[in-house]
C-alpha cells in the first residue's frame, strides 16, 4: 500500500468536525510563537504542502520553573491573525484560564486546546467550562499528565455540559517513572479505553510530546493512524535548533513533508467482500478462543478458592512466594519457547496471581467473621 498524496491527505474541510474516510485532521505549527518572523516563516513552510492544515502555536507557556520562556502572551495572537490573513489556515492555541480564552475570542482564534497541566485540575477545567458557555468554538482536550482516564473523561464532560458541541481529545502521552524511549509513554490501551467509552469524541495524537525526539515521530503517527485516530499534531518550527521551547522534539516543514510522504493511510473497514468474509471467519476463531480462555480462568479461580479453604483450615498464609515463583518461571519458559514475549507473559500472570490473592483474601475475611 502506498502513502497517500499530501494534497489528498489534507483535503478535509475544517468545518467538517469529525473527519471522514481516510483524511486525518492535521494540526502543525511551532511549540511556541516566539516572534512574528518565526511564526510566518513556519506557516509559509507548512502551507506549501499542507494548505488545509490547522496552524498551532503556544502563546502562554506553562513552565515547571520560572525564568524559562513563558510565551509571547497577547502579542502572539496578532501573529496568528496574520497567519490566517496571509495563508488562510485556521489557527489554534492553548488556553489555561478564562482570561486566555477571552483574549483568543477577541482575536478571532478559530480553535483552542486545553493542556495536560490544566486537565489534571477539575477546578481549572470548570472555570474554563463556565467561560465557554454560549461560545461556539472547537475545543481540544489533552490527556492529564498522569494516566488517569477519569480525569480526562471528566474534563470532556465538563466542557460538554457548558454547551460546547465540537470537542476532540488529544493524546499526548503520560508521565512514567519507568525507563522508556518516549518522552511521555503512549499507553495506547488507555486511549483505546477512551474510544470505547466515548466513540463520539474524535481523538488526535500529539506525536511530538509522546516522542520527545524527531526520530520517533513517524512511528508514533503511523501507530495512531493504524489505531484509527482522527487526527495528528506535530510541532513544526522553521529552525528547531534555536527554538525557545521543546527544541529537541520539533521538526522543520521540510522534515514534516518527508515524514508524511511515508505515512500509510489505512481504511477503517473492508470493502472487498472476500476479504471481509475471511476477516469474519478469523474473528470468529478468535472469539472461540476468547471463550475458552474465560472458561479456563473461571475453572482456575474455582480451584484457587478450594486452595484458599485448605490454607485457612491449616492456618497457612495466603501468599506463598516459592509457589508463585515456580508458576511464573514455568510459564515464562513455556511461553518464550512458543514465541511469546516475556513481558506479555509476566503481565498476564501478575494479573492472574493478583486475582488469586484477592479471592483468597476475601475468603479469609468472610471465614474470620463466622
């Protein structure tokens, strides 16, 4: 399958909120609006290949410590207006307070997003929701820094209750203390959960924040589109080496085009009848195996309960580390020999073991009350 031509990739109309078919919504632009020249040079480079792109640039930049570049402030809004006037691209920026939102509305900003540091605070989200009442503007909501899907859903719901109709979620990865090649761990499974819970909400992938380095962005973009995300966001700067914020993760407009030329846009549903029938048959086989797995887990838990009764009668502890280590060692050896990854096996059996501990703990507590 060949990559989709760039002009086709960006042929989506901005007024069509949920993108259709194979045309992902694209949001490209610098991390920060630093000065008028930088903004307009970057916009020109992007517009050359992505004329229907939404141009993004941060105006107010929340920094972990004072003294770093904290954005151009209201002056940057004038630069975004010039992007609209000169190139016809809709413009978007981040808002964190009702004052930010008011300034954007007065300046004619087309779309706004709420950042991860704001999403984590329901008080801040509610203040923005109150300020958005009666306002017809698309709002993008980034996931909170920590992997808490309830906070993400809560932010979406608060903005929706304010009457905002056009809402999208932005997946920008999650903070993790584990070693990772990513700046922010993707945790794709959490985004899949969000898609399951709120299929009506389009999801856009902020590939730059997840990656933290240009070398990883293409793979993250491809993964997101393979998971049927509706759009992508990539931080693009005319000269990333001198960027005042997030210099290491931004790409030039030329690098952006080179990367997007390689991206494959896949269909979300099959149109070939034979292929569709084969897919139905294969999925039926997977469903049958899933049923067997579930029945096996139910049978296992029944034996776990019998073991728990025996332990209680003999006054034995619930946790038997030697036994657990034996189980894990055996299953790792068997699984690896069959081509399964050790990480996958370990995760599965840690969950199974945790459930066994929980079953026996509940049983002990009930018996102690008798």
